[in-house]
């Protein structure tokens, strides 16, 4: 990850290399739900292009949808986790 920029990941499929937002939990590597390293579904990790710009249309669609929500739309149970992440420390519900 480049300091000050969000984490991204490059994955190659039969359609070529695309750069995705990373996932922040669960079993998926990307925000759009790709494993990122599964030959059975034709996904392989790839080197990041120099620009590091996100090129996945599904990640973009999720981003555009999520922008419509505010922190106040979420239940209080999530807020302690978000505050810890904003401080730059990793935090999970398991800690
Ligand atoms: Zn994606």
C-alpha cells in the first residue's frame, strides 16, 4: 500500500488485468467479491500497473452506491471499530 492511498489489488482474468479495491473482511480479496487467486474460476494475482488506479467497474459501482450512506445510517455497534481504523490501528470485533 502506498502511504495515504487506499489499498488496491491487481487480478488477471481472461478479460485482462484489472485493479480492484481490497476487501476488509470475509473470504474475498476484493470489494467486488473476487478470490484473486483461484485457477478454477480463472483468477490470478497480477503486478500492479504503475498508475494504481482502480479499473474494476464492479468496485466502482459499489463505491458509488456506498457514497450515498452516512456513518449515522449505521448502528452504533459498528462505530467503535470505525473509530479505531480512523486512528490507523487495525481493529476487529475479535480483539
Ligand atoms: Zn473489483
